[in-house]
């Protein structure tokens, strides 16, 4: 894959053979974010889980203390007095059955997170085929299926992110923007890592964290020492 000059210059900053500590890794990820926009700093965590087994799945959510730097649009499926509650909490879109054709037939996806009250999951379930592949399906483990829509919306707006294994048993999550201070990125990263270590399935044998890599949107990967987090 051909890379641009900016990437080549940024890549020179990183020693691919070195496992950095958190502070140095974050400093390098920030320094190598040289695009003209405010790049996202992401963590990519390769685990020793085998996600094909139900007892080795990881899925949860954590509120990053300094948020992600991204403005998140929230859609809430609710009815009755929960509609007004969701609107008062600051949800961007609130509705029910009438939203199904808009999403299914018109391809409307102007939202980043979907929250639903339990009594609406029968309706939302009909959208499984379109929301599922996009990672938008509400889930109790992530706190997005709940009667407490005020807390759900407030947490997401405050910087709550969801983490889960992909098909290759890697967790990919944003921890902030390149414009964040190193201290804020470190706070967010430590909060995330603590949550993931705590979520380790008891069925996992051997090394739990195989590798931990930080990267900016357009920059090279910076490998951290995974042993430091266990």
C-alpha cells in the first residue's frame, strides 16, 4: 500500500521494534498526527480471546473522563412519557414505529448511537439486519437498552464509548483527539484499559492482552507494552 510523504515522515518518529510505555506512546501518537484535520487517536487491543465461544466474548461500555472530542448524535426509541424524558435529556432524535421505514427503506443513518427502552425492543428488533452490521443495535451490556434514558443519553454525551471484540478478537476504540493534551489522552486510555482488563472472561487462558497499539487516523501505529496493564 502506497503511503504519502506525511505518513513517511511521521513513521520515522516511531521505532517499530520498541514497546513503549503509555506516556511515550501517547506523545508519539500525538506527534505523528500531521494531517490538516484534528485526527482521532485510537487504541487497538488484540486479545487472547476466542470470540467464537460465548464465554470468551467481551462487550461493554465505559465513560471516558474527557470524552472523545466527537459530537455524538443519539437516536432514542421510546414511547409514552419516555419520549419527553429523552428529549429533555438532549437526545437528537426520538421516535418509535414511524422511524422503521425511514431507516429501512430510505437509508437514514444520521445518528451515531441508538438507545431503546426495553418495551421498544420488539420494534427495534425488526431493524437488526441494518443496525447490526453497523454496530448500532442497542444492547443491555452497553447500557443502551434501559428505562433510564436520561442517564443513557447523559453518559453518551459525556463521552461514553462501547468496546467489543471484532471477528479477529481485536477491540478498536477512540480515546480522544490529537488536539487533546497528553494528560487527557492518558486519563482516557487508562480508564479504557482498566475497564477491559476488568472485563476479561474467566474462560480465557494464556496471555489476555496480546498487543496494544495507539494510532492517529492517518498516522503509524505505536506499540505499547501490554504486560504493563495486567
